[in-house]
């Protein structure tokens, strides 16, 4: 393929501009393609790339800083964590695509609409082949007891920030976590 290169080498601004100019179809990006994600060196980028980047169906990862950073799904200061991120995307490309599309779509939505969209996205992922494969291989297990509150909350002005606080359990949703989330959301209403 014209755009093939090492799976973790960032594209330059010129290479991304060439992709844009070539009018590559949307189905050239995402699961089952040579471009399950785009990695972009943000150096020398300009805002003219933002609309094109944010319309790609795959995760867009920016490295460094530059004017196209707002169109990236995540921005890393350097490539040190890139292998971990790209491996996760390669192991679950459909879920990765659903996640970035969902997060882009809910930007600016009222909370109730965003939560409805999240429920739909989650339901779609649960019916996908990646989740079914994980579920078939899951041996089960119990949550490890952890100290402290399950959620950390902070209120600043009219904004409520919620942070999950069960790192040993990868913030799994168990009964305790579910109850804590419901309680905080009830308070927020």
C-alpha cells in the first residue's frame, strides 16, 4: 500500500497533507485496514488538517505539539507510550474505533444525551467479536479488596469531577463501584 510504513512511526505533516490531497476513502482507515490508527508528528501542522483528521474513523494519535492537536484523540509528548497504545488498538480495533467515534460525537452534548449515546456504543461493543472472544477466555475472579473510597470527587464552581479509585482492580465496576457512581450521580442532579 502507498501509505504503509512501520506501524508506530508517526506520519509527518507533509505525509498527512498528501493523504488528504489523495482523497483517501474513509474505509481506508480503521479495523481491517493498513491504517487502524493514524500517528501524526504534530510539528509543523496547521489547523487546516483538523477537519480531515477528526473525520477519520480510526484513532488519531498526535506526538508533540502543534496546531492540529485539537483534532487528535490523544496527544503524547513523545513516543515512549506509543507501543502500548497501538498494541491495545491492534488487539481491539473495533472497540477502539467505537470509543473514539463516541467521544467525538458526544462533545458538547447534554449529559443525558451523552449517556444514552454511551449506552448504545457500549451495547454495540458487547455484541462485537472482540468482546465475545474476551468473554469466552475470561476465567472469572473476585475483586481485590482496596482501602479508601471507590470514587474521588471534587467540586469546583459548577463542575463535578469524578475519578475512579480502584486501581488494583483496573477500576472494574462491582457492586461497591456501581453504588458509589449512582450515589454521586443522584447528588449531581
